[in-house]
C-alpha cells in the first residue's frame, strides 16, 4: 500500500529521535530573540509550497520555554498523492527535536492534514508531546484553549471530499503564484501572494474566515477560557470577538507568521516574511515585522 507507506515514512521522520543528532546540518545558531511561548502551525512539510528554509531561520533565531505545533505540521494528504521530502524538511524535524532535547517543551496538536498523528495522542516522540488540545495559562493569568481548528470547518466535517478538491486547487494556486513571482522578481517587483489576495477579496472566502473565527471564539467561551489559539485557515489574526481573544498563528506556506507570548504575557503576531523575502543591506540586521499590536490583559 503506497499511501500507507508514505504516511509511515513521514511519521517516522517526526518520531525518530535518532535524526536529532544531525545538528551540523541544521545549525546551532545563537538565538537572537527570546519569548515565553511560541505557536506555529500549518507548516505542511511534504509539500513543495512549504517554506522550510524560512522556518529553519526562524527556529534558529527564536528561543522559547514552550513551543506549540498547532496542526498540519506534516501534510499527509499531499504525501498520499506523491512522496516529496527534501532535506530542508528533514532539517525542520531535526531542529524541533533538538529544541525538545535542549529543554524547550514542545507540544504537538495534530490537524486534519496530519490526522494520522491523532492515533498517538498522549504519547511522547523524541520529547515531543502529542495531545488532542491544550489549555495554556499566560504569564498574566489568562487561559487560552489551543486547537488546530479543523473541527469548526463545515467543509471538513460535512464534505471531506470537497476539502480535498479545495486542497488541490490551493496547490495549483501556489504553483501559479510561484511562476508569477519569478516574473515579478525579474521585473524588480516585490513578492505578491495570489492566494492571499483571493482569500481577502473573494466574498465567499471572506465569509468563510469570519464564520470560522466566530465559531471558534464561541466554543472558547463555552469552555470558560479567556481566548483561543488556532491555525487551519492560513490567516494570521489577533483580535477580540465578543470579549474572547481570538488568535490565529497563520502558516508557513505563504504568511510565514507565528504567535508569540512575551515574558509579561503580552501576545503578538510576528511576520517573518518581511525579513525572509527582502534582501538586507550588508552589515545591517533586519528585525521581523509585527502584524498586530500586542494586546493588553483581557478583563
């Protein structure tokens, strides 16, 4: 069974602590930024669209006490169709395992694309804890429910076949986007995301994002927490919805964003794309841009 074999190979890459010894490949750079907690999701290892090199740079330069992997870390849907696993994707796994070995608490919450990992909930693989969801308490005393978010996607729950069709269409859009940006680069123009443009301009897509955010925030309220952290829709956001903090950490396919918690409990979305996609003048150290103001403590 080729499909099962592909998933087994991906799971082995995540679970095998032996590959953590290849620090020379990943690098042991001194972190330049430190946070209490970091959330990343929707990396989609195993797909051509995964920005593994940018993520490696982020993981090298960011240090934290806790790192949450909020789903869709490995793209089992793509690996079922065809095997794609370059060295950079292995290096990401190595770096995550190395962080766990060095004392960072790494917690993995599987999503719909890596749903095969839900069979291993409450297990530990190379220091990475696999859980269904999580309640996190910030330094300033707020409680945040952490979930990937696919359970609040009506397409995933009611018509999974349609979700696979949409995934294939998204993959095509990314390929077209890559071609367009090669042309833009030759013309001296900056990076431009076609799929992000469509996501924010197409009325149905905007409505889907809004409905998703409201549904997740409503569930967080039912659970009696101050807020929710999720991923799934590849749209970074940090705002209040009816008194509930809604935080989406974005993705590492196009947005290149992460949610971080500072030592005092403040939350912020970091946009790594500004640093990764724009050339930096020699001798100048660039800092990742912030997309969203750190929110004050919720009442």
